[in-house]
């Protein structure tokens, strides 16, 4: 992965604009293109699971407020 890229969250990148040309997104696209179909499937499953866990954590933290 390109070490020169400044780490930014997806939300920071996406605020009101097309993020497909951002360096971080292009790096992800390059990595994804080089994966096998099985690696792509596992990666997408992992990302979906992570997003679901984050949503649950956010819901739990809002309930405790």
C-alpha cells in the first residue's frame, strides 16, 4: 500500500463529492483488481460484517446516552 497517502476516513473523503478519483480509492481499486474472485468475496463479506458491527455498536452507544 502506498505509504505516502494521508489516512482519512471515508466520511472525510466523501463529503459532498465523487470519491472515485481520490488516491485512497484508486489504491483500493488497484488492490481489489489484483485479488482472486475468492479473495474479493471474503473481503466484501468481512467489510459487510464490520459495517454491521459498527452499526450495532452505534445503536448500543446511543441507547446508553
